[in-house]
DNA sequence: ATGAAAGCGCTAACAC
DNA sequence: GTGTTAGCGCTTTCAT
C-alpha cells in the first residue's frame, strides 16, 4: 500500500497534479485520462496518504471529541451519534477523555490543535473562562454538546434543562405527589442547577414551599454516588413520594437503596430520571424518563460542526433539542 | 498558536534543527541554548504541528481503534482502558465503529492506513480470512482485543473462553443445579461457541447428557435479543434452574422475562453472566459474573501494541488474562 | 485540460 | 553541540 501519488502519475503517464485532480475532483479532467489514472490507482493498489494531504491542504478531515468518560453510557451513546454523522461526511474522530477535569480539558484542546483537527466537539460538565480562552487561542471551530453554555457565545446543542426540570416536577405534581425529591449532581454542575431551577419553579408555580431536605446533591452523576446519598437520606428517616433524578444511574441508586430496605418501586416511590439511556428499559421497573435524544445530541452537534466547517452561516447558536416524558412502569401504580 | 518551528528558531537565534532537538530530546543540547529555545517557545506560544511531524518522521503517534459499537457498555469500558494507556504513552486514538460488519471492518483498516496510524487495536466478533489479508496488505501492527484469533497468528489479548465456560457451568453443577441454560450469541459468534464448548465439556465431565433445548442462541449479545429468546423459551413451557449467559445484557433479558411472569431471581432461577460491566452492580439482584477484566483487556492490548511499536520481541502472541467468578446475589439463595 | 514547481512544517542525515 | 539541507507525499498556484 505504500505507493505515492508520483508512482501513480508515472504508471498513468500523467503528472501528479492530474492524479490529484481525479482523486479530489478538484478540476475537470478528460474522461479518458481519468480512466487511465483510475486504472493505475487500481493496479498499484494506491491509497492517498492522509497526513501528507493534511499538511498540504491544511485540512485533516478529522475532528476531535473531548468528553469526560467514554465508559459512561450517556457519553458513549452521544459519541455514537457524533461518529455516525462524522462518517457520513467523511470525517474521522480523535477521541480523548477528560475525566471532567479542567486542566485535562485545556490540555486536550491544545493537543487537538497539534493534531490539526478541523473542528472540535466538546462535552463537559462545566465551561470555565479558561476553557473559553483556550478555545479562542486555538482558533478551532467548536461545538458544545450536551453542555451548558455560560454566555451563549459558543455554538451548542443541548436541551432546555430548566424547562425539563419543570416538566418533570409538574408531572409528579399532577399525579398528586407531595414529597418530591430532587436528586442531582453537585452544586457546581450547571446542568444540575438548571434542572433544579426548573424544579423550584414548578413548586413555586403550584404555590408550594421548597423543602431543602428534599434536594439531594450527589458527588457526581454516577450510580455509586446516587446510591450513597440515597442511603444517607433514608437512614436519616426521610421518605419521598417521588424522585426526580438528573441521571439514569442516580435514580438507580435511589431505587436500590429503597429495595435494600425491602421497599419497591413504583409501589413505595415513583421514579423519574433524565437521560433515557438503554439502561431505562433494561431494568425493572422500566424507568420513566425525560427522553433526552442522546444519540441525536451527538448527531446534531456533528451536523452543526460540518456547517461551521463549510463556513455556512448559522442562524441559531444554541440548538435546543426537544425533550419529552417517556412514561414507563416506574411511575405507574 | 500558528507559529512554526522556524519562528521559534529565529526568535531564539538558533537553527530549526536545534529547536527540533530540544522539542524531541533527540540529541544533546547545551543547557543554555535549551533555555533560550524554551523561552522562545513560551513567548510565542508555539505548539508543534503534529501533521507535519507525522509526515517527516513517518510516525503519527496515533493508533486506530476499530470496534463494533462504542455505545455498547462492554466496548466502551474496553476503550477506556485502551485510551488511558495510550495517553500514558502519548498516543492518540482514532476511533471507528464497524457495527461488526466485515465490509466496514475491511474498509476501516484501509482508512486507518490512510491516516497513517502507527498501529491498530481491533475488536471484532469474527476474524475472517479477508480481514487477515487486509491486515497484511496494510502492514500495520495489529493487536486483537477481546477477539478470538482464528489461527493464533495475530497478537491478541483475551481470556480463556472455553475454560471460563467450564468454570461457569461447574459453579452451578457444584451448587447442585440440574437444568442449566446456556444463553449466548449466534452460532457464528466464535466467542459464544468457545464458551459453549466449555459448557459442554463441564456437562460431559460430570457425566451428563447435553440437552439442546437448554442451549439458547440469541440474535446478538444485546438485551433485546436476550429478552426475546428468553420469552420464547419460557413461553414454550421450558424452565431452568440456572442460566449461564455470555453477556450481562443477555442475562438481564432472561431476568426480566422471568420477572414479567411474576418470577424472581435468585429465588426461581440463578443467574450468571460473563462481562462484569458496571451493569452487574447497578441492578438487583446484583449479578454473579465471570469477571472479565474489561478495562484491562483494553489496557493490556494497548500495552502490547506499544511493545510491538518499539520493536520489542513478544514472548507470547496470545495473552490470556485471568478470569474469576465474582459471586453476587443473583446466585445466592 | 494538463504540467511544472513551489511549498505545507517538520525530522533526520550529514556536515562542521 | 549546532547548522545546512534534503526530503516526507501531497495540494495548489501559475503557466501553457
């Protein structure tokens, strides 16, 4: 496979410029010579070297994806959406895990620049001023994905988290639930705070007081953290009629804490979560969720990025994907 | 950030070769000049262009990872292992999903060559002669990961699937179980067949007949397929004392089929699966599994690849990672 | 419609 | 210990 464009040119009896033209369709080539070139390519089994091409053209056809952790189901599904659209547009993915650490994130933006990616899709828990500064320094087209944009200055694809928080809470309110727990990530997690704001709004609109003992902030969005804080909540003698949790794993933590005490869902508590990963239907009871279009979050981000790369004008900087409530057995009595 | 090495050289009053040397530590440079160069780099905010570097050195410091589907939890965890070790050795990951389709896999090996990756980690359900041929054509260092090697000619990191199948079955046999279901992927899936061979061996060694109605082949390794075939099995009036399933999702399918009929685990049936993804502890009952070192499968593969890349001699082509049985509540009465 | 030639930004001999 | 000089394999003017 290690032939060069020059070998093909000689084999076909044309110049390398012509070979380049048929390869890229960058100019009109007579059908006859095109055929000759194609024949030479096939004969030699020639494959263009993307690195050389990248250096010469200054476009690498690869895009960077920075996310906290691929082994998190939500991210993995988003990534799959990114990948599929990238493939469709002939882009490749350079993947990097940040563990949601700002220093790693900033570092990775730099290495993505070094790799000369054409653009970047960035999934993070928290966009800080330092990160924004690094984006500007790197002069990379960036799309934020499933990530709250601080000042709305960076193109982003997300859902309306505050509204979703309100919808989730109202859903339980309409069901006549009284003690509704909000179970989210830490207070430093903007998405959690958005959803919490929605929760508070729904309570206020229904004329209720906010009971802060019902607001639970887990260490992070994962199962273990949810399980831990739920146990603490229940051990303290508290109970709840319903739980709104910001991730599928968190709500599973609550569910199992209840189960470990001999309780059941939906009999003893109604459960609702926010991600709609495949987890929701793999467990019993199946989970009612705010259906975030996980895959689409990635797919739309990538599509937006291709527009940016083609220099198309973007009407809206922040794309809010619609969410909906998917009722499953975890909220049916 | 778009300075070149030449700018740095001029700023520091040295040649670009010297800058390259301090950048790569490829030759001894006087401390004094080294400091000058470093100062220039810092002042200009210079970052080396990895593409140019790749073209000149013929090493890109990136490795390709081809796997069926990132959004599969098992693959995502393996990928995380790969990524961590890759980062440690300063490699980057170019990721591609194959959907386990041979044509895509072959195609992707080609595009990975075009991208000039230094090496390839390949996760597949099935290594065909065509794939092996493409590996040879591409002349890429390849490590198979969690993938059955047909002729043992390609470096691979895996577990001893047959032995694991035997261990799993014996575990139930020792527990006095009688009707043990084997629930796996399709018969075209080599890993399923290896584990099935282990299952059959264990039965034979205990002097039992193989009851083929207890051998279930789902369409694939996913939850939905497991749920479907389990329902068919139960609808046909069959029952089982215990289930050995080749993936965590498959066994969840069986569990939920039983539950939908009012049954319970471990009360009515004991369950054991094979992957030990995070799923196993997120559900109730927690699943007893053959603990495949998921993360390590990726990590060790990547480590093996770095050895290959450094031209180190490899003692053993096939690395078999140890497995063990992790007893959890799904097999405790 | 095609060819010649100049880079892209770096590494790696080869000199000194 | 440091500088000079070819390339790496391609794209892209600029001619023709």
